């Protein structure tokens, strides 16, 4: 089915992604890097320790993609092997998680709602099941509370009062499932706060897996969540996708324009931002007038909210993903020839996927301050 060259290419990308994720894990979990010096250098000991992050994290992504692949094979739909996208930016001092994720490309025509639904939902469900196991293991096997001193020995200094205002601080945003699992399985005395979870490899890997699961299950376009919505509500997929995308974009940009900003900044920022929103709708079949009206309305509502509630902020990190969805991927779903309704079992699985999205989604997944 696949040539030797294809196997070698995809296996090579997978192994390279394990390597880059291990390097990233060394930086996040242990504060070690191959460009570090003295105590911060990544030794072979810490390289292998960092695999306690990379193996479960990349393993979950692999199971996710294999869920898509095996279901495609079952339905006789030709598709590629999983493409893993390795990335490591530690050599220029930029933190990364070792990968931009993984994808498979559908090469064959999918001629029914059922096949689209099955292929779309199989990946998130398979990855979610493994992520759940990884997180439960991580919560039930937390190290003692003094573990953090091995990563941050300065915390043990009674005179330590923090790093000061000029240091960039980072923490993970919570989500319903991560919080629920911590309440159920973690020893409260050992449970780290969200600013220290990055030093716990299984928790960090599981959290990132939930993040990617939620990202894929957004009910927009041809994302896995879009396939689920198309399976459940084929006539309403495009309106649901458009409304959810608009809400997603509206939330993401809260705070981009605000009355408290200097007037000279607003004069430049407002037209650029409105143009950005307009471009985000470029792959829709809306008229030019409607796109412009939407862009102006979203910007005006965001500005009004900033005036009334200046403390309300969205998550501007979502803007790049919104641009990708609106400008490159599109919000529509391909048409199919077979349009038979889903059976009851599949409908229940679809609603389960929607529930998993709600449990895994974090409005502010990565918080820098």
C-alpha cells in the first residue's frame, strides 16, 4: 500500500520529532539545554530523563493519527501515513514543545457522511483515551513536594522573594478535565500550581495532549470537530462553523484595540486590525460587503467591551490559528454523495466528542506575564 520510500520518510520524521520533543522536554522539565553551560547543560542523563515527556506526548499524537489512518483503511479511503512536524527553537532561545503536531492527508474521495464522521472522530477519541491514562498516572505518581527544589534550588533559599518584575513568567491555563482529574487523583500536598506543571513530564505531556485534542475538535471547517458537526447536523454545518468561528475570533481579539491606548497607536492599529479580520473571512462565500460589515462590527464590539470592561481580555494567541482557519483551511465542509443520517451509536459518539471538547478546551492555554 505504501512504498519503502514513504515508510522511511514518515518514520524519519517521527524519530526526528521524538528527538526535538526530547530536547524541548529537557528545557521545560529540567531547565537543561544543549546550548546551556555548567548546571544548565543537557547531559545524556537528563536527555534520557526528558523522554518521560517526549515519549508519552508524541505517543499520544501518534495514537491520534493512527486512529484516523486505521479508520481510513477500514473504509477503503486512501490516505497518507502520519506526517510529524518536528520543530526545536532552543538554539535561538525561543521555547517550543518540539513539534507543530502531526497530520494525515486524505488522498481518496470520501463519499459519505458516515465515513467523514468515523475518520474525523476516531483520532481525537483514540488520543484522548491515552491522554487520560497518562494524566491519571501522572497525578497518582506525583513526586514528593521537595522535588521542585531539584529544578529550582533557589526556592529552598529562605531569602528568595521571586525573580523580579523583569522576568517573563509562564504558566498553563487550566481546563475542566485537568482540574477534575487533579481533584480526584492528586495528593493535594504534592500537587504543583499551574506555573510549575511544566516540570512534571507526565502532567505536561497530558496537558498538551488535551490542548491538541480540543484544538482538533473545534467545530469549524474541516477540523475533526467540523467532521463531527457535519455528521450530526449536515444542513447546519456551515452556519455553525461560521458562528463559532466568529465567536472564536471575537474572543481572541479582545484587547487588541482599546480606548486606553494612545491615539497615535489606534490610528495605525484599528485599520490594520479591521483588515486582518476581513482577511480571516476570505475563504467564505460571504459577499465583500458582508465581510467588511462583519470586520467592522467585531472591531466595534471589541472596542466597546474594552471601554466598558477594560479588565476583560481575550487570548491573542488564538488569532494566528483563526487566520489559518479562515484564510487557508476555510470554514466549509466538502459535499458528499451519500447523505444517509448517522445511526444512534454514532450520534452518541458525536455528542461524546462535543463533551470532550468542552472538558479539554482552555480559553487561555498558555499564559505569559
